C-alpha cells in the first residue's frame, strides 16, 4: 500500500536527519531563538469572509504525478494571498510530493497568511523541526497515530505556539481525534490506501463533529458549488491543492472557487 511506503520512507529520512541534527540540538536552538510570533491558523479558518480556502503548494502527488512543472513557491504564495486565500498549506515531503522543508521559511517571507506544514508527522522531533521552520500549524493524520500519540503531539504543538489540523477518514478516526483534544478536524475525502476520492465522506462525517470544532474539508474540491454545499453542512474551510496547481491562471481559478465576480482578472498582482 502506498501509505505504508510513504511512512517507511519518512521514517528512513527521519533517522538520517537525527544523525545530522540530534533532538537535544533542536531543542537548544528553539530555546535560544526568539521565534517570530505565530499567525493564528485557527482564527484564519474562522474569518468572516464568504469562503475560507487553504491554498496548497504541491508540486506533485502520488495519485497524479507532477502537477506543475513550472513550480515557483514564492510567486504562487504571493498569488494565493492576492487572490483571497485564508492560509497556505506547504507540502514538505520530498519523495512523493516533491516538497522541501525549506519552502516554509522562504514562503513566510512573502506572505502574511498562516502556514500549515503538510507532511507525515508522527514524532515529537518533527514538531520541534516544524517550529524551527516557522510553520504556524501542522498536519496530523489520525490513521497513522494512536490516541495517546495524537494527544501528546497536539499538546506539544500548543507549547510551541502551533495549531494542529487532525486529518480523519472515518467515524473511528473522528472519535480518536476528538478524545485526543483536536480542535481543528480535517475530513479527507481521499482514501489514503486506494487514493480514490469519495465526496460523500465529508457529507457523512460533518454532522458527527462536536460543536465548537473547526471543520476543514480536503481533497477532490474543484468548484464553487461544492464548497457552498459543504459550507451549508457546517464546514468552516477547504483545503485545495491539485485544482490550483494544475491551473493556467491561479488567481482566476481561486476567484472562481471563492465565487468572486472578477474571476477573469490577470494573474499578476499589481
């Protein structure tokens, strides 16, 4: 299964990273560094705008391969902010998504939007690394973590000034996430084992999420009407990557998703 392959590769990469940068050294760096004040990811998802879109920087995906040959993270991040995204998701996994951890720090220099680190995170070490990379939030996948580990990582994230987006795919994972203390839950319509998208997954799960929890719908989103339907069910925000990465005009595409009338504007911000 591809999920297992991705986790095994991440564990291998992590062991190599620990050899170069031991945990104690990471912790010392955090202690000595005056970190830039995090931007509230949670607040961004609850902003009063009509629709809240977390726009994703993702060069490739396991299901579709390379999505954008001319991948310029800094320019794209600037376009996302200009076009009305509420936050930016940054893929940092290098093998299957062609991402880089360094994208976080560089993208932060060109946008005021909160940044979400999207990767396979399952150890405290990775959260210290994420804080040093200056992310404002991080993804946790309930399917690959125990309730105890989820709870521990959510708590550590808070200590480090970062929000956790906990991704779920089923009722059992929702229960695990809520009992672990998740305040932001992302429903991924894509099955991580088969990579197929089921748009009914979010429709089924949203009504079961406790009031007060921020709800994000992920994967397979490509139209304004889809977002409105999920919003009517109770979703607060939407994570969109592939539809934007494959677009020839990112600003126009994001405007169409948001339902803005000026969808045909030129891509270059003034």
